[in-house]
């Protein structure tokens, strides 16, 4: 079970009137030692809200608190609720936790929560499954035929750039674009812009992470990603992106949409210019950071640690 599912299952039972970010912070605080509290005091409300909603993975925070996790503290926290509440916890988690009952519920749930955090702390990003052992030319030729002649010209323009991201067996090279370490920060945007930004990143985070990750080339070959980019833009964000109020934030949003549409069009639209994926991926990485103001401080000198930070900025 992912943390977001755990949190959303347990909140209606023990969360009371807490907001999602307060309740999520409370969950973490209730399973760590006093020393562990220092590890999470700088995390913003928006980040805790994103953990609850599943918009941000808990990998980083789990890694921070792992040495300080104490399930006995969470047991004591749950034991503070009345018996009727404990019974509701049993009913809620009976399909997830074997042999849970009124007398062991606190212990069972505490160690179940510990397992969720431990798994998240040691989790690595899943790699895209490898293609069959075929040379890149054969793989690309098959995809061209499957896509239809109408987009063959556009595909051909993109292939010469994309093939540099494949090895001799047609698998994506392991060339990820480095993200800086998180520097938690309070967002300066309005509540309306923050809500809209949450919706925007919920739609585009996965796309950005794939494109700056190791297997970006393989993700483009099967055409799923270019089609998803095109559909998201045409059905939703072509018009909705203009509703952001903050001009800087709006420029980041349109900057990302422009980079993604250039990549998508190079595969889907005949006659489109082929972007240089190296610089495009760097720009997307930079925009990812700027579109997560709660996770990355705007004034932090990232270029001190990452040589290509801000390369190719507008």
C-alpha cells in the first residue's frame, strides 16, 4: 500500500477536523523519536498536502526519518483513542492486515505503517521494460509502420535525435538529468494559483520525470508519451494555462508546455522542427524545480552543485 492510500484510509477515523496537511504531519510525528522531529520541521504545508494526495512521493522524507522511526510511539498514539475508534480501524484495515482485531489493532497498524515508510525509503524508480534484442533501426522501422504513413515524415525527423539515446540493443541509455536536492520552501503564490498549480503538476509531473529520467528514449519510441502530451494540451491546458495569475508562474507553465509540445510535434506532425533533446531535457528539469516552489527554494544557488543548471534558459 502506498502512503497516500494509508493516510486517506485512516484520516476519516482518527483525523477529526484536522486539515490534510496537519493530519499528515501528525502521522509522521507520531511514529518518530524526538530527534526525528528535527528532520521534518522544515517541510512545508503544501508538501505534506502533496504527500496526502499522492502528488509527491514520500521517498525523501522516509529516507530522512528512517533512523528515527519507532513503531511503539505510534502504538501509544493509537491507544489514545477509544475502543469504538479502534474497532473502526479494524474494520477499515481488515482486508489489508491479516489477523487484525480489537486487541492488536494498534500494534498491527503501527508496524504496517513502518513497513510503508521503509519500503518508500528504499524504493528505486521503476525502469521501463527492455525491448526485445533488436537493433535500433529495426525497432524504429516497426514503430514507423505501426504509426501510419501520415506521421512517417515527422517520425523520421525525430529519429536521428532520439537514436542517440539508445544502445546497440535498442534499449534506452542510462542518462538521467540530475535534480537538485530538495530545499523546502513556502510558496509565494496565491491560494488560487497554488490550487491550479497542484492540478497542473498532477497532470505533468509523471511526464517530466520520465523525460529527465534514464529511459526517456524508450518512452518516446512507443508514441504513448507524445500522444499523451498532445491530448493534455489540446483538451485542457491550451486554455486553462492562461488562468494563472502570477506572471512568473504563468511563464514557467507556458515554458514547459512549449518544450513538451515541441517534443510531441516532432513525432506527430509532419514538417515540425526536431528539438535537441539534450537541451530540452535540461530546460524541463529546470522548469520542474520552478513548478515545485514548496520543494525547491527559489533563491538557492543550485548552479554551485549542478554544472548545467539554468543552461538554455530563455
